[in-house]
């Protein structure tokens, strides 16, 4: 798919982000990691706006940069960000981004908005293999369902929290033993963390 269709904003790879997040090799395995970030809390104040055009609410504007600061502290730097084109998803990334290296590759994809978990998995499978770590910024219920389908194992406490509720601005980190994105399957991922804004209080 061409750049204009994907509405790409930034295409350069940051040397620092590539150094931090390239596929790791524990033994002979290649680990690929996806960060599934739900957009921050959106506003319903203006009923005339189309759903796609709703901005973040004040609570969302507070939560998103806090999640960005958490990513920086933990060294969670994606090589590639795939975001919905919805305004609330764009604004979420805009508030997360200042905490991360400035040249991360970012693609805004129309197909992430209003999609289903099967299509989200398809989008992840088409990620370039030189991006060992991918962040996907999307919407429920598709994002939550995709995370649940992918995570066949993982930290029991994190799995329990994620199954209970996937609130706005929550982040799931799922790792795969895979040499290519195209081979990841439901149930083959390990949920290594699930972080909600209230966990950062």
C-alpha cells in the first residue's frame, strides 16, 4: 500500500530506537514484540462531531503523556508505530511521542479505525521484518479482542488485569518467538506486561 494511502507522517528510522528495539535473540530465538495501546480517553462534549473526529478529553490529555513517560523509563521504544487515523488516536500518539526518540517510523492507517481483531492481526503480519518492535494504537473492542487472542500465555497477574478491563490509554506488551511477523498466530504470544493509567499513580 502506498504512502498516501497510509497517510505516513514520518518514515525515518531512529538509530537510537533501532538500537533499543531490534529483534533480540535469546539463544537461537528471535523475539518480536508488539505494544497494543488503546487511545486515551476521548471527549463526547460536541455531539455534532463524527466519531472519527472526536478529540481527547482532559483526562486523556493527562494519561497519554504519562504513558509516554512510562515507556521511556522502561526502555520500551518501538521501531514502528501503526496508528488509527481517528483524531483521538493521533492525539494520543502526539502526547506519547515527546518521551520517545524523535525519528520513530509512524504510519497512520485508516483500516485500523473500525476494524476487527482478525484484521488487526493481518495488519501486524504485514509489518516489515526489520522492525522488531511494533506499537499499534487502536480502539476497543478490536484492540482488546486482538490482545486476548494473541496472548496464549504470560504473567498471570497481567492476564487477569487485561481480562477484567482494557481501559483507555492501557498498554499490553506481547512477545512472540518468531523470525517474521507474517508467521505470528493467535495464542502464540506471551503477555509480558499490562499497564493501565491508574497503575502509574
